[in-house]
C-alpha cells in the first residue's frame, strides 16, 4: 500500500502544479483581455473615418471617377496600340536613337541563324511530308521574333516555349544533330523518344521541354518566375505562346498570378493572325493581345515581329525591368505565318492552308529579303 501511495504522490503533485499553472495563465489572459480590447478600440479610433461627402469613388480594386451620364465604353473608340519598330520595310533605320548599335558579327550571326532555321525547316518539313517523321511545325515568317528575343536574354534565363521557338533554342547553341535526333526520336534524342517531334528541351540551355497542350506552359512559367523571385537572383523567365493560346483559360490564370505575385517574367506572344487555321477575327474582338495587359496590371507593348532590332530592344528592356522591378511584361509581336510551296519559289501568307480552298495560290507574296529584314 505504501508503494502505491509513493507512486501516486509524484503524479498528484505534478497534476496540482499543472492545474495551478493553468489557472494562473487563465487569470493572466483575463487580465490582458481589456488591454487587447482597448488596443483594438484605439486602433479603430486612429483609422481615417469614411467621408461620404467626397465626390470620388472609394471602392477598393479600381481607380475611377463618378459620372452622371449613362454611357457604355465602346471597344472600337479607343485607338489601337501602336506597333514599335526600328526599321522600315526596306531595312533602313528610322530613328537613329533606337538603333541598338550591335556589332557587325552579332548582326551577321542573326542573319546566319535565321537562314539556318529556314533551311532546317525545309528539310524537316519535307521529311514529314514524305512520312519519315510523324509531325513537324515550321517557323517560316517568325524568325525575327526568335532571334531578336533570344539575343536579348541572359544564358541563365529560363525559357518556356510552345511549338515555334526552335530559333530561340538554336541561338542558344542547340546543335542541328540534336534537333534531328529529337524529330526522328533516335538513340541520340535527349528525350529518349518519349516526345512528339518539335517538342524540344534542354536542361543545359535552360529551355523547358515543350508540352503538346496549348498554354499549359503559361502558369508553369509564372511558378518558375515566382521561385526565381524568392531566390533573389539576377534571372528572369520568358514564356512564348501564340495568340490562339492566349484564348485558353491558362493564359488568364498566368497573367493574373504573375501580376499579383509580381514575378520577373516576360510574356512573349507571337500574333501571326492564325491559331492553326482559325483567323484572329474568329478568336477575339478586342485590340489584339497587348490590349489585355493593362486589365491585368501588366506593362505591355506591341512590336513589329519582322523587325529583329525592334524585338531585340523591346525584349532587352523588358528583361532589365522585370529583374530590377519584379514585375511581368507582355510583348505582342505582330508577324506572319508563312509557308513555302514545294513547287513554287515565292513565299505566301498562310491562311487555313498554303493554298486557298479552290487550290489556287494566294495573291499576296513576300520575298525572302522582306521576311528577314
């Protein structure tokens, strides 16, 4: 019996100690409660009272003025966003202050990469038509958007592409053998044949592997940019997509998250007039894609996508400010979807098909010199 009492006594003492401590804590909290209430009341008194006499909207989430006339905003009344360019159609510098003053070797490298991309496109496009590979998408007409933007980035910047950014990867040093290996899915393919053709990727070159579903890379790029922001390093993310992908819900999510989270991100939209075979007038009614930027709180600009210097200037400045200010930028590059008929020497604007529905080649043509200016 004594053994039982001796074993219970320490437990009883611990229980009494904890009980008294709990009671003391409750009493202390009870004594602090009036102080917290007083603090909250004082804080409320310090807040500015709502002044209903001010003739200005005080709603959160918008900046506006009151009006007393019922009038809906017409979408076509506001003038369209202008297109920034450096060169005219003949390749002459319009405003010398906008000349990027690039070394001659760099400009020659631009031209060499654009023509090399054309040659690779022709070979692989014909390979697909011959049944040697299952799928291929060309980059004709959009070379300036690739090379101009790629040259303005830093090597450690992360790239999220879609189908038509082969020139970006080429400019970063991806070899022709690797392009071929990926499209043919042979043993040298970095993806080991697990991807469709033109779904390139390179960890060494910070180029995230392309996915087939449209616009999925947009919210993914936002997540990567937010992670980079938290690391606080001199690095940015660029995300390429077409105007057709901008109609996906992922684009809305990406735009909104990037602006609210203040991410160092460049959205680069290639607006070539067609989402595969759907023209822009069947995709949206607004003024292109750049017009959506202000609605999300993003800085936006529209640029001539065939002007490689203009694309370079815009991307370089957007990259600089995105890193320095931690905010996203939206670039809309206006360009053309071109295709080259095997039996013709001219380049034609692409509508639904390289030829019209009657089997006749389209009337509007652009020579290679104009495309690459």
